[in-house]
C-alpha cells in the first residue's frame, strides 16, 4: 500500500493544504457542536435524507430526496415492493447504526459483514450472499439515469478476496494504532482499496460510502454527520470514477499510484466543509433574527421548492395575508428565499 501513497512535491503540497483546511474546520466545529448540539438535529436529518438519496442514485436508483423522505416516514406501513425502496431502507438502517454507534464499531471483518448484511437485509435477491464475501467475479460498473452502464474496472477475484481484505484491515488498523499517517489519508486509501477489491457480490459502492462516514467519525471528524458526503460525490460522479480508474489501471503493478484519488477525496471533503459552513451560517441567522412563523415559512418553501402567495395562505391559515406578505418580503430582502415574477406571477423559492 505504501508505494501507492508516494507523491510528487507538488501533489504533496496540495494534500497538505487541503488537510490544513479540513483540520482547522474540525477544531472550530467541535466548539460549535458543544454549544449548539441540541439545535443541529435538523441539519443531521437533512443530511441523512440527502446521503441515502445520493448514494442509491449513484448506483442507478431514481428516487428523489423528497421520495426518499416520504418512504421513510411511511416505512412501517409500506411494503417494500421495489428494489429501490429496499435499498433506501437498508441504507437508512445501516447509516443510523453508524451514526448512533460509531465509537463502538470496530474496523473488523465481522463488523463489516454485519453492516453489509443490514444494508441488504430488505432485498430478497441478496439474501443468499449478504454478509459474505463474493463467490463470483464482479466489476465496478457506473450506472447512469438513462439505464446505461459502463465498466470502470475489474476487481479482485473471489479466491483472493478474503486474503486481500485481511491485509487491508491489518494495514488500516495498524496505521490508526501507530498514528503514523493522517487519519483522512488512511480513510481515503481504505476506500480506494475496498472498491478495488469489491469484496461483496453487490452493495460495495454503498457500503464504501457508509464506511467513509464510519471511519471519519471514528477519527473525530464528526461534522460529517451534518452534511452529506454522498451528495458531494453524486454531483462529481464522473470525476469520482475517473479518479478511481486512474489508480486501478495499474492494479498490482509498482506503478499503481492513487494521488488523483487522494486529491479528489480531499477536495470533496473541503467542498463538504464549505457547504456545512453555509448551512450553519443560515441556521445561525434563522436562530438569531427570525421568529417561529418566519422560520416555519422558510421550511415550508424549502420543502415545496416553489410557491405562490395562495399556497402560503393555505398553509398558514392562522395568519393574515398582510402579515405573510410582510414576512415574505423580509425573507426575500435578506436573501433567505428568492422571489421571481411579478403580480399574480410572483413565485417564492428556496435555493441551497
């Protein structure tokens, strides 16, 4: 593994710059979380929905975040008839276990098998192989919304899977124990190697993203629960596959380097931080300046995406039209919502 992590001077400088940004934010966020822990539940809820939607869509699912949220609200009374529904609920169950128990989850074969079993527990066709290493050859395939697929690279053969996973877990745990490498670098290397091995028959991509959250949170990067890493990956899906392919094309050779993957991974974390800063800034403004009615108005517009005055009046019948219009004008002037059109064509909408 170590020869894959040999970098040129220029790449090393870029890596150190990104790690500095990440660690600086980590230190600042720890103080914020102590101060506002009770008020960050909404951010975590939003991030959870985005993570589930994005990670399943990367693998070819089509459910929107709104459809994911609706499904999870009705899951106790809804029969999971489609594979997409089964994947969404399995991802939710696994993510909740990680978020609630990350300090106690060891990086071991046993625990990874358990997480894989939970991820696929609702999928009928996966029952025979969930929680077990693959018995048939597989490959990394990119799935696109139009139904097309593209083979990204071939993976470890079944006969070598257990041995390579044992070696990977040994290397990662030794690095964490000796603390002789930056924890984010260890995490990025683990994800690359896990995807290269592709140890399970199905669910490897989703599990790799769940393992990313687990490893980062175990190493103190707990801010990742408040904004979706999966959502950042989905937005950069082509770059994600290109970075993996760049290293994998030389698999098992001395020339196998993963500098492009490391830089991509770190860049995604920095993008995640910027997104969390923006979300928290908005949250702080809401908390400080807005009354409960105005906060509820923003949540309503955010959920509906785009509304007219009559929609607002219908949803807030306890308030006068004049009061609601003043609220909308104030929120638009503050840049918390956006106003388009004029007169009867006026629309209010919310943008991330």
